[in-house]
C-alpha cells in the first residue's frame, strides 16, 4: 500500500510540475520574434575553416559566440542522406519527408509550416536567400509541391502567401516567357502570368538592385519583393546577405506583434558542390556577418535567434601543406599562417551539423536532436502566449 501511495504521489508531482512549467515558465518565456538562419551545406569543417580565415586558431566566428550550442541529425524520412528539400521541410514543419518533396509528407499530404503558423498568430513574416526564392530551402517555408524542381508553381504559391518580405534571386520564375525583367534572359513562365506585376498590384514595392534596396525607406513600407538575379544572386553577391538581413529585420520589426524571418546563405552549398574553397569561405564569412547583424538588430529579451545548417556538403579536411594537386589554397589566417582545403567529396553527407542559438528559449537546443526538433521549439515558442 505504501508503495502504491508513493507511486501516486510521484506521478502527481510530475503532473503538477509539468503544469507549472507549461503555465508559468513557458508563459514568461515567449519570444516576440523568431529569426531562423540556415547556412545551406555548412558542416563542422566549414565552420572551422571560416574561423581560421577570420580569426585564427584561437578565435571564433560570431555564431560560435552565441550562448547555446548543440547538434542536429539530418537524415531524410527514408533514411537517405538528405537533400535541401527534405531537410528544410523537416525544419519548417516538424515532419521528415523524402528527398525532393517540399512541404508535404512522403504520401504527399500537405504539412503546415512554421511561417504559416506565425501568420496565424498575427506575426509578420519574411524569407531571405542568396539563391532563387523558388529554390528548395526557401520554398519549404512557404509552399507545398511534390517536387522541388516545379519552380514556376513554387513562385505562384510564394506570391499568393502575402509574405511581407521576400528577398532573393530567381526573377525569371516570376516572369512570362518572352518577357524581360531587370536581368539578362527571358522569363520562364508558360502561363503568361507576370507575378511581379501581380505582387505590385497587391501592395508590394518591387526592388531589383542593391541601390534600390539601400534607398528603401523601411519606415513607410511593410511589403517588399526584392529579386536580385535572374537565377541566383551572382557573385560578388550584391546586395550581400548582411544588407538583405538588415533591411528584412528593419521592415518586420515595425509589427508590434512580432515576426518570423528565415534567412538562408544558399551558396555555401553551391561552392561546396563545386569544391571551390574560396567561394565557400566567402559565403561562410558573409553568413557570419549576417548572423551578427541579426543578433545586433534584435532584442535578445524578445527574440529567439537560431543558426544551423540543413546538411553538410563536400567533405574536406584542413591541412597545413598542400597534400595533392587538387587541394585548394593556400588560404591565410590573420597572423599569416597558411592552410589548405583538401576536398574528399562534392556531395552531401550524413554528418550531424551544429546548431547555435541565443535569446528566449535558446537553452532548448542543448544536446543532440533531430532536425524536426527545430520546428518543435519554434512552434512551442509561438504557442506559449496563445
């Protein structure tokens, strides 16, 4: 009898404790804003190489200075090494899916994503990328398609979402065939619809150059479509990710109910597929500057800032000397010490990736988690006050 009473008391204590946590602790820790930053293809070796280039052996990238660090597992639903579509869908919806699927489960049922939940709770939303807005990672935060390569369909869904801030490349997917935009090359749409004109009619300001973006008065507009390349934003990336992030945060911060913003450094992955260490390091350092900008512009008492990767691309090791004719380098640390990048793959890997976080509820990312856990924390954070 005593054992039964003790068991009942223990279960009751756990139940009361959970109620206390849910009612009091979580109610007090509700972020007004969520900024989710993805270094596409960024593995641990990418972080180490960028750290060496920026600040040497004993230094740190800004993202490494965030107070919470953990690890994320990245395999897709069918156990394969993930692509960006499946990985981004897992992070955006909390459900793993198969490669090439966007915003749907393996049976092609639509999955509600974190951006849609943020809109449901009255927050402004934004998507920023250095590749096409219709590419896999940004698409997973706004659309639902069976295959990531249906980019014209993705463009329609993105425009119809009424997302407040849309910055990236891919202008051609928003324009009809035989029609030119700001960049060389004609549109790709065979339905005759000019989605840019549609967006402007619906209240968006359209910008397509760095200067137009710099001149944008963020105090008087809350809906902006910025497309800065026919496909990806060409190197040297202008406007760079720091400016794109800065303008997005400034625009979204005007909403008293807060915002959700996803920022992707998409070309870390592209450079790694190409085994181009110079471009990879450039994209890594630009991403780190954008992380610092997001951190400085957001109030840590009001914002959950998350920095991670969807997967690792292009396995390599860092060496002090050239080990083969195919090694990239030399690259130099601030003190003049040289190093080389020795590529061993140009594909994705199954490696765990780092996650860094700061601000409200960041401590939840301690330890090792599935990529779906990122959605769980963001969704939980949105729900805490509602």
